[in-house]
């Protein structure tokens, strides 16, 4: 083989590799976009499914209030320099 043929072959393989990488990037982008759509659909489903009783919406709401309450207890203990139970008069 002469050097021109080798150069052409290496250019071809480089272009093939480059096009393969671009296709993979495009597929990843498409997968990310469809994943975002599915996530948005799930979030919309959660928001629209408010029901009385045990539901994912109720669990999320209760969890958020529990986190707020726990943070409030920690802040009370930090600012009052005593335990929450003493501060509340339980102990």
C-alpha cells in the first residue's frame, strides 16, 4: 500500500468513528429528553392524584411537614441551649 491509500483509509476510519460518536451523543440526548418527559408526566400524575387516605401525594406532604418539624426542633435546641424536651416542659 502506498501512503495515500493508508491516509485515505485512516481518514475513513476516523470519519466512521466520529459519526458513530455523534450518533451515540444524539441517542443519549434523545434518551435524556424522553426521560425528562416521563419524569414530568410522573410529577403531573402525583400532583393530580390527591385523594383522601394513603396516597403518594399524602406521603410526600407528610414527609415535608416532618422535615420542617425536625428542623424546628434542631433550631430550638441550638438557640435555647437546652434539649427540646426540657424546653417544652416535658422533662
